[in-house]
C-alpha cells in the first residue's frame, strides 16, 4: 500500500510525526518514507510493506497528511502502474524534463578518447540544438586487454567541455559504486558545469549491490539498461531495486537481446517492448539503437539499419535515444563499427524528428478512436 501525502508536507511537522507514530503501531507492517524533489514542490509517499490486507483504504486516507491511498500489487511497487494509480511519471533534472511524454536524444562518444574529439562532439550537438549527450569514461569490456576507458581522470575536462557547449545532462555508465563519488567530486571540482545521468549497463543490470548503492543516492537520475540475457520482468525488478532504495528517477533502456537469432545484427532488437514497458511501469523508456544493431550497414532504401531501428523505437513512443557518434569512427577506441559521423548528425536528427511526429499523430488518432468508442 502506498500513502500519497499532501504536496509539500513538512517531515518535521507534528501532523507528519503523528502519522509516523500511527504507522509504527501497525502490527506486521513496516513503512518507508520516500521523497521526490521536484523543481516546484516536494512529494512525499510512504510505502507500507508487509501484510497490509487488513488495512482499510478509507481509514488510512483519513490519517493526517494523507491525500490518497493506493493499494499496489507486489510487482514494481514504486515504479509500476497500478489500478486507479494516477501518479504522474517522470522527473526533472538540471532543467530537463524526463517522462513518458518527453523526448530527448543523447548522442555522443561510446568511449571518451581525447579532448579534441569530445569538444568536436559537444560543438556539433550544440550546433544542432541538443542539450544532452552520452560519454563513456568507465567501459566494461569483454576482453581484459581492451581499452577500459579513461575513468576518473577524464571527468573534469569532459564536464568542463560539456558546460562550455551548453550540455545539461551527460549519460555516463558507472560500473562500481566508487564511481558515483568520482563523478560527484569531478562535478564539484569544476563548479557543476553540467549534470550526469548515471548509466547502469546491461552487464550490471542484476548487480544488486551496485543497484542498491545507486538507489541510495538521489543526486543523479539513472538510466538502467535491460539485461541482455534475462527476462523483461527480471530487468524491471532491477529498476525497482533502485526505486525501493529511494531513487525513482529511473529511465529504462532497451538495447537488444543476446541471441544468434538477431544475426547479422549485434543483438536482437527489442524496441517492440517500448509501449510494453510504458504500460507496465511509469518509467520513461530509452532505446539504444547502436548497441542493438551494432553495424552501419545500409538497407536498399539508403537508410542504415540502425537508423531504421531508431525510427521503429521512436514511432513506438520511446522517450530517449542513446546513440553512438564519433568524429572519426575508424579511429574510435570502442565500438567504432556502430558509430555515426558528425556529418550524419543533422540528418539523423531530421529522421528522428519524422518518427516522433508520426508517433504524435498516431497518439492523436488513437485518442479520436477512443473517444468515438466511449461515445457509443
Ligand atoms: C554503452 O552504452 O556504452 C554500453 C556498454 O551499453 P550496454 O550496457 O547496453 O552494452
Ligand atoms: Mn559501446
């Protein structure tokens, strides 16, 4: 059961304290306070965990500070969509809104290599009106002898350059909890020129200790990638780990599934799950066409497979696109084979724009249809 409190409830008020005292007296039920800090107001929710079947919704809604009561199923308590659950989705971070209605492209380097390429990338993004980017500093690699990323050393200059070109959010994978502090320190040291969305990669989707660490901080939102060899349910539960620890600012990323049935692509593209994840949870959904498709091959119509896959995800309602670009893909230290070039950026964004427009038209058509059905 979730108690949604009145907006801006003060946690040091006597009403709030008397609510907690009441909840502490409930036998077999523990509670956890969860706060969402928005730009305009703070929302407080209390999760009641344990045997809540005997609790009456009416009685609970009459307790001090309580605005609404939601009875939830066991699955995805915080991030899921429940019956009669009208809670809004999404969050605001560093001036950018992320929700199931928003749309942002995070183009950039799979792996940071040198300041020149990072600067060329950010400059191209700014020229094309973009405020978000991807940059990899910590790279989990299959081969132990492959380049593992510059790690903490590159963070100060990456963040400074991001700020210089008006980039507000950089998606950056971390693979260890100490990386959270390294990112925070580098931001402090450089005067917070940009923001960071912590990315948990597909190899760490079920790294529960990492999920708990990342979930216990609320400074940075999180992009959690789907595990490439586990069920969707298992990956959604991984997202719920973050939220259950206190951070519900989570974007869910689809990046293809490992299966030789997806050949010749790197992974089997799973973007048909965009609307599924939006239906099952309140998370914004990201697609990663680069790591799904993995190659730059072009279809006979002149459109590369990975641009086709992007459009398929966007037409299905994706809220974010994470995509690899590089000024010179042949010299990229990681995943050059799937990187688009800076010259291709304006056309890529144009193509994405057509797909987004098509999605919005589809939503309007569906709304008309629904209205007609309801009028019958
Ligand atoms: C990445 O985005 O750079 C990455 C390694 O992705 P994934 O975890 O999906 O393989
Ligand atoms: Mn990569």
